[in-house]
C-alpha cells in the first residue's frame, strides 16, 4: 500500500489479512501501540483468554503503520530476547 506522503523517504505500509474457514461476519484490527513497525500475528490469540479470534470466525487484519522495524525491536517479533524491556 503506498503512503500519502510522496517524499523520497516515505515508506510503504505493509499489511496482512487472515480469513477464517467459517466467517462469523465479524472483523478485528490487531496491532498498533507498541506493536507498530511489524505486522501483528493475525491469529488473534496473543494475550487473550479463550480461543484465538481466527478460530472464533473473525477476519483479522493489521499493518506495520508504515514503520518497518528491525528483527528484534519489539514484543511482537519472534524469538525476541527477553531483555528488550529491562533497564540497567
């Protein structure tokens, strides 16, 4: 998705969509806040009790908001060091 900003430094907005096997006519936007910079895991099961949103029939979607983060910069990346939020 192209950004509205047409400057040479503007970044594309990457996004993802996950569709359930049986749609319940509901959708949920995931990510944002401290997760900007990565496309969130779209199963909707992170930090939630019960079945993941995708298994409940929700279509899920999210984007990196045009902020491409490095491989280990936030909580939504895989194999993240547990020291990212610690202070010394």
